[in-house]
């Protein structure tokens, strides 16, 4: 086998590979015999078709099979000979395979760049001073109060702003009006029973609330809503809809008074002062966590700045897609269907590209540090991380472990823990100042 390594750039490489004619011919003979055992050709008994007939009839498919059979092994051997480890599966190009000729092709791939992590004692990281004032505590108490609000049935008045209305509704989506045609029904009408709508909620369609205010229980009403072009549900964006609604029930939101009784109902507190002390404690804990994240992010930014060379595009793409998946999961958590959301996913990918390059660069430095320091991950480390993920997701540790195993994620999990240990090492040696 002949190989030629071409360095396109620090990360991008190509291998020109040639397998000798003898190997190709041997493979043709072998596959021709295999084909002859199952080929059904008129005039010949099964298994008795001459080799030259098989080659004449099936040569194109045989040559394709030879390429699929020989190329992966040839690439692996060439990579091993050259001491290369591709970041992702190589792209195979310009395959040439014919009887009596060598098999030639190109393998295009990326490798990791050489990264020098430098000194570990040169980091000066900034943190924002933690200050929890009375205003912050008051706002947190008010949020608790709002979260503890209850809904109380109302029967003797009309709908007001802030009320929760239970509706039966039918929605008919119609096309946007134009000069050539009038509105027309698009698809089947949607019918929904016992839909709860909070008047004033920002997720409500534009103008929807105004049509409900003033209605009473039992009232029926028909109205139209026009959706803006940038509406967050793509199937409705830019369209018009006709609603037929019936008010089935009405509730008003009752917000409790901040007093000792409220504190006792909220938790194991004797009075409002105890609740306030606990709120301040929680605010401090959150501020300390945010500060640690701020310091960590500052470190990662500085690490990324140490890599000035190009980074593998495959890693950047992987990081971008991870962010896309993260946004999709967040939408699902907010009960928004990512497939229906009015999101330009290609634009989002482009927006995330620069940050993703920074993430890849900092990761490469962390991996270099972990290798230099011989950082290892123990079985206990893995078990603790699985337990942490289980607690965060509300699953059992065994369920999380099974999921990671199913997705082949233990190597990824181990790599992530090594990086976290490298971060801890760097933070222990860094100078941290308030700014």
C-alpha cells in the first residue's frame, strides 16, 4: 500500500492512498466466487456459473463492494502508520477502482492541533462583590407572595385584567388577506375544551385579552386575531384566525398578605422575620454560585485566548449543535414545540458559532492540562456524577447510568470530569480580585 500525507493546514489533512492491483484482483476473485454461489442466471445451475460470466454481469456491484470492504481497513492502517488520530470519520473522495488497476482514493480529515497550555499561575480572575441589600430581599419576598397566590371562583362580575378564564373554544386559521382573494379556511378547525387563559399573560395571542375583558360566565363571542410575522408559533405567524369562544368559568387571583401566617404556611417558620432571614440566606447562596460561575467563565475566556490557531471544524459544529439541542430542550420545558416555534435555526447556529469556537479552544487547553498533569477519573468520580445528574433530573442513578451507557456517553462523561478537575486546579492557583 502506498500513502502520501498532505498537510492542508494545522488541523486539516489528506491521505492519498493506493492499494496494489494484486489486492484488487484477489478481492474480485473472492467476491466473484461468493456471487456465483447465489447468482441465478438462465442456462446455469446454481453455484455453477462461470467466473467470467459473473464478472461480466456483476462487475460494477463487485467493484463497489470491494471499495466498501478495502477502504476502511486501508484508512485505519494508513492512520496508524502516520501516527494520526482523526477528530471525526474521514471523508472518502475520488475513489477509482477497476479490474487490473490499483484502488486509489483520498481521505480528508481533521486532527487536533498542538496546544501548549502555558503557565498555570498567570491567571488573574475578577469577581463581582456580593451585596444583598434590603431592596433585593423585598423583591424576593414579593416573588414568594406572588407565587403563593390562589385562584378564587367568581360568579357575580365580568372578566377583568389579571383574571383566569376557562374557555371552550374553536379556532379557524385563515389565510392572510390580499388583493386577489378573500380570507379562506386553512386546514380543519381546532376545538379545545376547558382552556385556562390568564388575562394579561404575555403568551396570549395579540388582542386576545381585549376580546375577553367584559364578558361574563356563559357568554359566547366570535372574533378575529391577526398574528405578527415574528409570532413565536411558526404555523400562526403572519396569519389570521377566527375564534368562537364560550366562557365556562371565571377565577380571580388572590395574593396573600405578607405576615406571620403567610410565613407559617410557606414553611417551618415561626414568623415573617424567620422567613426573611432564610430568604436572605438563599439570596446569598445564589449570589455566591453566580460569582463562582462568573470567575469560571472568566477563566475559560482566558484559556480560549491562549489558542490562536485554527480549531477542528467538526468540534465547532458539534458544539453548535449542542447549543441548538439545549435551546430546544429549554423550549420543551416551557411547553413550546421547537418545530412550531418561529425560530430561524440556521441564523441561531450562525449566532452561536463564535462562542462555540471559544468553547472548543478552552476545552483543548483543559485537555492539554489534564494530560500534562496526568489527571484521572475514578469509578467513585463517575458514580458521584451520575448521582448528581440523577438528583438534578429527578431520576434514579441507575436510570441515568443506563441512559449514559445506551448513548455511549461514558467516555464523554469521563472527559468532562477531567476538565472539571483541571479547572479546579487552575482556580486553586489563580489570583482572584474584586472588580
